[in-house]
C-alpha cells in the first residue's frame, strides 16, 4: 500500500501556458515528445505541431504538410537521428482507398500534392480500385524545419486491424537499442516496426486477438533491452524482444481482476459489465531510475508496477475516493527528480509517483478558464480546488527540469517545475566548504561549489569555466543584502522558498541566475500578496519577469483578473 500525500506539499503550483487556440483550436494536442535540444513537441489532430521552448519560455507553431493536416497520428517519438517520427498511417488492401485517413489521400500522396487546387484536381478524377497494402511514415527534422515521408507497399499476410477498425491502430512509439522504432498495437493485430536508417517498414504479427480493441496503450524501452507496452483492455503486458522480433506476455490474472480489468469468456470475447463500462486500465508507461516500469492509471484502481528483472507485476493502490473514477490520468514520464508524473485527463490533480518511497502525491491543477472565486481561494490557501473539465490533458513529457502536459480539450499547456533534492543537512554540517557568496556587506557565506553549480546552467558555467567566479571560488553579489544572499544559498540547498525573504531581491537573483523553481516560488508569493499590498507594484514586478518565466506570465494573468474582480 502506497503512502499518500493529497495536498501537493513541497511542489510548486503548476502554471498554464496559453496558445493560439482561436487559430489552432483547443482540442486534440494528444502526442508529446522531448527533443535533445530541450524543445517539446506536441502534435495536434489538426494542422500543426505545437512547439514549447522551455529555455526561452515561449511557444511556437509549425504547420504540417498539406496532405497530413487533420490526420490522427497514433503517437510520436524522437529517434537517435534527432528526427521526430510519427506512428505509421496504414491502408489495408481490402478496404476502399477512401476509408483512411480521408478520401484520395493515397492518390494525392503518390503525386506529392502540396496545395488545395492540386488536391481538388485529383479528387475530381476517376480512380481505379487500389488493393495494395500501404504504409506511410512521416518524419520531421527540427534542424531544417522540414518534413519528409516514405511509403512502403507490403503484404501483411492477413488483416491488420481489429474488426476492420482502420484508425487508432497503434498506441505509442519507442526506439529500441537497434535503432528501429516499435509501435504498440492498440487496435492492430501486429506491432509496427519502422527502420529509419533504411526507410523500411515491417510488422510483427499475432499481437493479441483480432477481435479485441484497445489492447495496449504506451510503450517504453526497458533496461533489459526489451520493450514493454502498458495494458489497456488486454489482461497482460506485451513484451517485445527487438533482437529477434518475438513477443511475450507478462500477466497476473488475480492482480488484473483486483484493479477492474476487462473480463473475457472462454472464446476470448468481451464480457461486458455495465457497472464497469468500457474499461481502459492503464495509458502510458515509463521507466524509473530503479529500472522498474510504471503505468499511468486511466480507469484502473491502482498504478501498475512492472519489474523486468523479476518478471513480476505489483500495484500501488489509489485512495478509495479516486480509484473508481474514469479516465483519470493519460500519459506518464520520469523527471529529473527521480519521480514519475502522470498527466491529468479527467482529474484535477497531477499524479506523482515516488518509486524510492512507494508514495503517491496529488498536485492540484489550476483552472483552464479564469475562475475568479477559485483564484481568490488560491490567494488565501496557496492551492486551488477548482471544478475540473474532463479530457483536459493527454500526454506528458519532461524537459529542462520541468514537466509539460499536452492539451487535449484544455486551452493551455500545463507545466510544473519539478522539486530539487534537499541538501540542507550538507549546508548545516559546514564541512568541506569550497565556495563563498559575498553580498554588499562583505560577509562571506560558505557553501559547496558542486551544489551551487548543479542548481542552474548559468551557475554551472560561471563556476566550471574560466570565469572569475570559478578561479576565485567566490560569487560576488555587490547590490544584494546579506539577508537575501543567505536566503538564496538556503534555497540552492533546500529547493524551498526561504521564509522572511525579500521577494523582489530574490526574484531578481532567480532571474539573473536562471533559477526557474525559485522564480516560480517568488511569483506565487507575489500573487498571494495581491489583495493586501501595492497591487500596481506587484503587477509591475510580475510583468518584468513574464517574458522569462511561465510562472510569472501565469501569475500576472491571475493578478490582473483578481484586480478586475
């Protein structure tokens, strides 16, 4: 049984990052992946990619090629070649060419159509019946901002989709050690395999019964070199061995029944339970630092834990008040703090899993649309408890010490700065100090260079390079008071907002040294003071940092709405 923390204690309040929903719509940004550059890409079931740039605290948009707009991709990943690869679009020969993804797609693709007039010309022509099995794979190169694709004609050796279900075939993409990309079969009867280097494509057949839909959702590469897929309606974990493209199944029927799994009769057909409804147990899978795999509970009453070394399954149970809810969390990622975070779909909390201590925490989410009463409660109690709209976020990724949740029906991206490890005991020990921070009074505040350098890239460069600070083992803060310098050092060790700090001075230092957690904490503190301090001054201060911080921008919008109310 996991220990529970329902108040989000120790976590910075999440912020919302709005995007141009009037132009691009507010629904369907389902997939999400982090590029080595730190940029985070979300694909929309529409016409563009949403690009989140954490380093500049900005968002951008990249239009998809004409023919691929409004295509519902089933996943996306970043491969070792630095390209974004989308889950394949597959046409089965026994289905009319107009079935998927839309009429005349394949004819237009063969002629590299890139505009509406050329497409309309092809659509007006009479086309012969196309009985070929085809697969198209789309990729994007962030370095050149360009898309490319390849098409493979193949013989799948039988029907690929379940009950001629020709969309949503795959539920995620992951790269194996051999450089190939493997796509988890959701509504397909085979694992799709993409070879980016050779521009080739193949299938691993017989992945589950042909009559079953929504079998697995999410895929991850484990430390043992195999890929594992999270069970949605299947009663087993799908395990793929890329060395020989073989499939195995890891199951525990008693455990699956405990958490509300779909039941099947002796012929493998679903036994529908009206009380359970259409159950999708887990959606998304990620590996923790200890090598175990964790699955986000969508409809399941517990987090699923997979131990590849022991070939065993276990669970971390959710609290009773939350366990029975549907569509709770969709998507999971590991973050820099060693925890795993799950995207809130129809829940008002980000789920946080701490593998080291087997604990679950719940971080309350802010509203997507401004609710003045909610924001006033936030001012009074720090954390809001808003009523929550469903299908808000579906998909989650980590980058630059943050997590980002891809919006499904939400009108903003959700972001959260992950906590830092608490090294306060090291500071209190006073041992092996090798760096001093010197404020305007000339006081010398001792600390450890390794701890300070680990706090941000700016401090790391200052201390590791040929800069004066690194050579002299000293950081000078000539216009900062001794009290604020001391509070800064306290934060660098603890990761917490120091009590009694001068918020304005501390926020300036956070901005100067690129400390997003501290700047976010300062913005939260400023927002809490809006109603009883110099409102104009607080708003002015938040505006100063709004171009550099998602939290400052979010707090600024909240402060303005509170003032209007």
